[in-house]
């Protein structure tokens, strides 16, 4: 679930999802991010759905 930045409405179903490696934290561990592409109000926006250390 993500909030539309324009109208603040909850959008539940992403059009597309993908995983990517994020930046390292202070201890040197990387984060794996799951990002979703949502559409609302005629515009598309991204939101982080899940974070986990790898």
C-alpha cells in the first residue's frame, strides 16, 4: 500500500515491482529494496514496499 503524493489516497495495487540493492549502512550491510510503481490521479509514482538486509 502506498499513498498518492497528490491526493493522499491509499493505492493498493502496483503496476510493476522490482528489487534493487540500496546503499550500505554504517556497519557495511546493504539493504535490498522492493520498489513498486503506482498510478493515481493520472500520474505515476514510486514507493518502497519492503526493506531487508542482505
